């Protein structure tokens, strides 16, 4: 097929890289750096010793945890410039990387442990103070009296939820000599004095109800003196914690660039180990197997052989039973629309890539539905400046492709807007301009509901039939008789449209005679029969019913394109409505309520506000609905007719290099 309509994925070659055991790590790093091999598991040799790999994998994971722990103390997000190439770090011996990470981690580990210990002490004192303060208002016993165990009596401070205390109150009352009670939020604190022999009954009763026994310090102080001292200790601990945290953040920030670089290198090492687990090894030989694009095979093999002394590389074409990964190869202008196709499904290796025709269809649909110069410019600007702030990695290839898709679709909408002279609807009428259309016929078509609907249905008729034509060609190539008959029947069915229009709507088509209308009725009948027979061959007995659905479905598919007119007209008329409201407020309503210059000024401000917020809302709604409905028409009305998808996207084993890295602040 012509690459400007349909495309084929890039041809792939199966590659087997075999090297001696001692060179396996160097081979993997070379392949990682080249970034062309889509790794698959080797099948002919015994698995490598996974115990050693798993041990190193655990060590890498531990080091990554160390680095992330340090970076988590960065107070706010920072974009770190990776001045040194990750590859320089990555090619160093792993033991050197590990030693450097541990050295950086140990610099702050003791400080971190000190913070954790002091924080635990502070929390314990805060909790104790919280529970004992209400009791201090009712009694000023010494701490030794709050927690006492003698030959006859014992005392404890218990904490229960209010509900639990109410339910246990009567039962506890039978055991206690004395009971000082206070409430703290939703909890009840009480100091209980009872016989020592009742201790084994009281304590389990409290703990089983979800309560706890306060640990009272063994100090010779009254309760109020203890609380006063505790308040000072808490303040001191909080000041010390603040100082230590600031010191920790400072030390983490000192090595931020180095830590970010090490994390990238460790991530690459982690990826390498995952691939190593897929490699297979005999006693002295390591095998790595995968796929390389045919055009890149020679350069990749040459680079591996230059880097590795003892290596054997075997290549072959894929067998019919194999399903290589899919690498798409579209022209730069239509490549962004690969993201639309991949949203539906990645093409299989031997399947057509519909990206070219999807690019024209999607952009045209979006452009017709938006069709406004200012809205188109606004959508492109939002795609450039706002969208990048809503994603984790604005430098990724997929995001850049999506941005280019927005620019392309916005560009088509811009052209449609220029041709029809649509600027924020009919905003130009504010300035006494009757029309800004470059082509008056385009303006008349896109602003007249009947003409726009006719145009939309015409586009739908062509688009749907292209889908059926591609399905017919596919059926012929794959020798699917049922599919071929069904599609031929659907095409013949449509020859009856002039006869239907003539008989039902009394529409006469130029140069058509009554005899021609009669012949087309018979052609339509043959089409119905062929479509149902083809459906039966494809689906068996159910084909009779499903064949009828195919016949009626083609009308529904074409009518679905009326949404182009619906959204396009809604965009224009809603914009015009906001313009009318702004004019109403600025020239009539407020001018009459507040006469003079003040009324004009106030009316103007409100009018501008209506214009701004109204058109911003309309632009957002138009962009969203235009994108969604373009997707629907491309997916449901088009791709479903001939396209399956379900391929495995080409994902080479590649060292990722970034010019900057966003470090996320600790929550």
C-alpha cells in the first residue's frame, strides 16, 4: 500500500548474541549503550545461575532505597542538571558505585537515626502530657502514687475511649476504692486505686476494651511539677529536632547532583539485571536473544564486535509462527498520530499501520469541530505551556509526539477558522466588520446547519466506505470468502441510495431516468443477499441476524458523522452567544442602570469578563469534545472495520539519558 494511506511496520531481524561467560556483563552493557536490541528470553541453553543475579539485584535495590531515602529529605521539588553523563557512571565497576552510595548514605544515617530517636521521645512526652494534664486539675499526687504496687493496694492511670468507659463504668466501680476521672477529646483518663488482688481482673478488662495503661515515669515529683518540667523538655526536643532536620536537608542538598546521577546509574543497572535474568548460559557460553530493525542490524553488529573480543552473532528473518515486536516508521509529519493508533492498539508485525489515514481523518475532524482562529491558537499555546506541567516527564518521546499532535490539529482548526472567518465566533461584528472569511463559501457551509450536516454526512460516507474498502482488500489478501462477499454486498447496497431518495423523498438526480432507478433497486437487492451470505459464511447461523445488523449499521455509521456539524455549530453559536451577552451588558443593561461614563466603564468591565470566561470555557469544552469525538469516529466508525491490533511495541534495551531530573519533595 502507498505509505501516505497505510504503512507497514519496519522489518525486524532475529538476533542471537553468544559470548564467553567472562564477557557477558560487558556484552550486556554494550547492547544497553547501543539501544537497538529488543530482548527476548533465550530458549536453547540452560538458565544462568539466578542466585548470583538475585543477590546483586537485591543489593542494587537496597542502594536505590538508600539514595531515595536521602533524596526524600529535599524540602521541595528541584530540577537537577545532570552535568556528568550517566554513561560515565554506569560503566564504572558496580562495587565502586555501591561504595560511593554507602559513603554518602552513612554521612547522614546517624543524623537520621538521631532524629528518629528524638522524635519518638518527643511524641511519648507529648502523649503523656496530654493525658496527665486533665488529672492535674483535680489532684496533685506524686508520680509514685499514680503508679503504685503494695501488699494490699495498687494504683494505675488508664485510658479508654469515652464509649468504652461508659460501658465498663459500672463493672469497674465494683473493684475501685478511689477513681479520679477526666476526659481528653474522645477519650477518658482515670486514676484507679484498688486491691492488689483485683489487679488481674481490672487490667485485662481495660486492655480488652481497647484501652491502655499509661507508663508513668519513676521520678520523685508531684504531677504538676512533672508537667511543668515536661513542657520545657518538649520545647527543647522540638528545637533540637528542627535544627537536626535543617542540618539533614542541608547535607542532602550538598550531594543532590551526585545522588541524582547515581540514582540514574543504579536504575540502569537494575534494568540490566532484569535482562540478565532472561539470558541463558551453558557451562562457558552466554546467549542473549532478541529483535533488531533490519536497517540497523549492520551497524549494531559492527559496534558489538568492536567492543567485545569473543562474540558470535547470528541473524535470521522471523519465521511465520513468530510475532516480532512492532516498530512503526511513519513520516515525521504524521508520526504524532501514532499515539492515537496506539490508544486503540499497537499494530501487529504483519498488519497494516493505519497511522497515515488516521492522521488526516483525526486532524480534519478536530479542525472542523473547533474551526476558530483564536480557539486554535489558544489550544496550541495550552499544549505548549500548560500541558507540560501536568505530566511527570515532559521530556519523554511520547509526550513530545502528543504535543506535536496538538499543534497539527490546532493548525488544521486555524486554517478552517481563517477560511470561514471565525474569530471567537463573530467577535469581528463588535467592530462593524461584516465578514473576515477568506472563502465565503466555506463560511456559508460551516455556519448553516443544513449545509454543515450535509458536508459531515458526505465526509462520513467517504470515510466509512474507505474502511469497508480496506476490509475488502484485507479479505482478498487473506482469502476470507465470507468477508469479501459481505463487503461487496455492502458496496452494492449503497447503489440503491439514489432510488431510495427518488421514491421516498422525491429527489431527482440529474441524468437519472426511471429505468436507471429500477435497475439500482435490483442491484441493491443483490447487495443485501451477498452481505447476508457473507455474514453466514463468517459467523454461521448467527450470520443471518448479524448480517441484517451490518446492513442497517452502515446507515448508523454514516449518520454518526453528523456529530461534526453538531460540535462545530455548537462551538460557533456558543461563542456568538457569549459575544451577544457581553454586548448586552456593556451597551444596554448597565448603561441604563448606571448612566454616564461610570455605566460605560462598569458595563465594559463586565462585558470583558463575560467574553474572557465564556470563551475560555467554550475553548476548553471544544478542545475536549473535539478530541473525544475525533477518537470515536476514528475508532468505532473506521478502525473496527479492518484493523485488529494487539502487537508488541518495539522497546529496545537502551540506556536512557536525561538532561535534567525532577526530584520529588518528601510529602
